[in-house]
């Protein structure tokens, strides 16, 4: 799980980059969160997505 300070940093950085586009801000914040979660688990972005997909698939 990412730290609150990381989340605040992502939001601040991305809000500056995409000033007038809240939709793009949300997409890029989500991407940053996923990237950080993957990094914390020692996985690439794609490996992390595949792992999460398998978890959801196995629940059904």
C-alpha cells in the first residue's frame, strides 16, 4: 500500500501538469498509484496488472 505522502505528491505533481483537465489528472494519478504498488511488490507495471486480474478472476 502506498503512503499518504506519496499520494499527495502524485496529486500535486499531476495537477500542475494537467491544470484544467480533472479527468486526465485522475487517470494519471491512478497510473502513478498502480506503478508505485507494482514497484513495492518488485513487479513491473504489466506484471502487477496481470497479478491483479488473476486475483479478480479467481474470485469468480
